[in-house]
C-alpha cells in the first residue's frame, strides 16, 4: 500500500491534513485494489476470485458508493 499511495511515502502535496480524509483515501484505494484492478496471475480482481463480486467494478461504480 505504501508504494502505491503517495500519501504514505513522504510529506508532499499529497499528504492528508485530516485523519478523515486519510481514511477515505485508504478506503477508496482498497476498494479499487480488491474490486477494480485485474491481476495478471488471477486474470480477475481478488474479490471475483473469492466470490465477493460478479463483475469488475469501474471507477464510476466505486465513486457512486461515496454518495
């Protein structure tokens, strides 16, 4: 997670000033990581492999959950 999220590497323009913003960013990262990203070895997202989802989620679907 540290390698893929700029918020955890150094104190740059991408750091979170509020803990709530950091929590939301981490949640969005894990949601995309498990439901939207297709892995080369699995050929599907981990959530589909585990049976937690029936399709690859788009960024629009993930963003719609925030409302």
